């Protein structure tokens, strides 16, 4: 009697278990199927119906291979055979399947065998990894694009100090394979000593929430030197505290080389031009002495020729001064001179070329220790611009002032003015505001050269401007 009761208990437990399995099988979000020994599908759950887009009745009785992409069939079939011949306890593989709507989906397949009432069945779970697969594909496409554009992506975790990076990042530094770990020290090892202070300062700035845009030279593992541009933005947590720095590194060695070639070309061309222009100028000056003996027409032509040759001289000088080699060599010849007088002389010089009225005021006794010729160059440039970019206003106001240690010259015009967003790039090489390109001639070098000269003196240059109303360009230089 007891034994019979035990069997009943066991049967009940077994049926309970079976019920539980059925419920889990039906409710799980993992697409699952049960197959018989001849590999036909005998039971599928709702998740598998959804995954393949068929009704259960359409799938049951078929074989999974009928849905598999051709290239996976052979391997999958082999794994199934090994499972059923008990060579392996289970198998896993990744494969693709066609849905009813012919869309391709990617699945991770796991199969095991189980026994039920003396029969052996196969139980398979198909895990949909299509999204992941697309992500992997787009990541590998992105890595490919980054590789070909010689761009690397980096992300510094400010807490752990570890840097995660794109696939080809380490190659940029000369490593054929991806290194295990990468930290700020890894960058520091490669950045040239001369550029290290700038690099460290830029990283510091970025760690405090500022953007980074820094060009530095790297020494790669094989000793070659590369120019790269580090650009990055900080990422903040909810409290606004920077937690990550995310950015790119671009290999700009080629650009730098082109820049150098361009500089060399400009430098050579302007040097070559300088000699004939100087002799042309000398000849014209000699010719000017004979003006009294000339007809009115010839005289006018000599005056015009003089004006043009002066313009050419300024352009050639600008080109020469803008080349890097000149910038590197910029040596100041300092003397003590009266700044007001020099400004006055510049105004007189320009009064011959333009009908603009110059009004000069300020400290007439201010003496500075500076390179007079170069400071004159800066003043002439600011005055010429005031005339050029204020064609409809006829007054230019110049003020010579001072603070405790610095002399300050300001040139104010009532001309076209400058848009606020253009001001930060105004002193860059070859910069010309969009609106002026078509209307005013120039190379966009004058302000760049002026800024170089002023900076070399230890001073500062800037502008206050209202678009459509006019501008005040100013510069400061130390008095002694
Ligand atoms: P260039 O005059 O040869 O173009 P500069 O370097 O002297 O070169 O000036 C750069 C640009 O700055 C000019 O193209 C112009 O757009 C702007 N700029 C300079 N001075 C003035 C000014 N006084 N008023 C308005 N815009 C100016």
C-alpha cells in the first residue's frame, strides 16, 4: 500500500514539474523549441513564433535548417549530429536565420538533449543578438573609417585614470598590436619634451571642464616624429563635475608638412621679389626727381607708379614676414623713442594716400623702449585698415595712453565693424572676414604680423568693435 502511495506521489510531483516546465517554456522571453530525434520541431514557444514571424503551427513539423542562412547550415548540422551521437553534452553557435518576412536575424543557439518517458528530445534556445551584431558591425565600420582617416578616439576616466580607445589608436603611436592598458603616462612617454608642458596644461584644463585642442609632436616606437592634434570635451556627472574626457587624436603630420612647404615657398618667392621691387622703387624715386620737366600726364603716371610700387612693397613685406622662418627669426632692435612722435609720423605718411582725417591725442612725452621700425609697422597697419574698412567715414581717432607699466595706442574708426564671432580669429594668419573678401583687397596678414610683433615685445593686441558702427583696435607694449 505504502509503495503504491509513493508512486502516486512521485507521479504527481513529476506532473507538477512538467507543468512548471511547460509554463516556463511558454512564458520565457528566450525563443525556445523542442525537437525530436529526426530533428523535426515538435514544440515552439511564443517567443520563437515572434522571432521567426511564423505561427507555431507553421513551424512545428519543419526543421530549423530550413530557416538557416546557407553558410551556417553545414556547421550547424555537424554540431547537431555530434550532440545526438552523444559525442558532446551540448553545443553553442552563432548563426543567422531568415524570418517569414525574409529579414535576416542573428541568434546565439544553445542545444541540449533531455529524456522524457524514455524518449530523447533536443531542447534549443535561440537568443536574438541581431541588435548586438549590427552594433558590432557599425563599430567595426567606424573603426575602419577611423583607421583610414588616421583618427583615433580616446576616453579618459578621470577616476580610474584609465583610457579606453578605438582599435587603431595604439597604431598611431607605433604599436602593431593593441596594448593592454593605456594611461595618461602612456601619452606622456610619447609626447616630445618641448611640447609636454602644453600637453599637461591642456589635459589639466580639460579635467576642469574645458575643451581641449592641442597640437603636439609624438615620438613613435620606431623613433619617427608625428604631429597630432588632440581634441576633447569633458563629460560631466549630474552634479556638473567632470568625470570623463572624450576626444580624438588626428595625425596632422602631412598637413604640417604642407604648411612648411607653403611657408618655404612664400619665403623664397617673397625674398626673390624683394630685390627687383627695391630697384624698381629706387628707379621711380630717381624718376620722381625729374617730375618738373615732365608733362602733366607723365607726372600723374609717375605718382600712380609710386603708389602702386609702395603697395607692392607692403605686400611683399607682409608675405616675407608671415613665413614661419621669419617668425622664428624675429629679432627686435630696441631703442628708446617717443611713441607719440612715431604715431604722428605714421599719420602724416598716410595723409598723402588718403583723404581720411586723423585726429591724434594723448601723452605727447611718452617714451618707450621698443623696436621703432616694427612698432611703426603695427601702427601703419592699424591705420591702413581703419581707412580701408571705413570707406564712408572720414575721421580716424588715435590715442596714445599709458598704464603703470604699459604704453597703449588705440585706433578708432567709424567703419564697417566686425561681427563678435569673427574677433577671436582676426589675428590668425590669412584670415579675412567673409563680408570683406569680395570688396577689399588684402592678404589677411597685417593683423597676424602686428600681433606677432606686439607679442614679441611682451605686449597685447585686441579690438573692441560693433558691427556696422566701427572698431577700436589697440595694442600695448611695455614702457621699458
Ligand atoms: P587684410 O586687411 O589684408 O585682409 P588684416 O590682417 O590686416 O588683413 O585684417 C584681417 C581682417 O580683419 C580683414 O580682412 C578684415 O576682415 C578685418 N579687419 C581688420 N581691420 C578692420 C577694421 N578696422 N574694421 C573692420 N574690419 C577689419
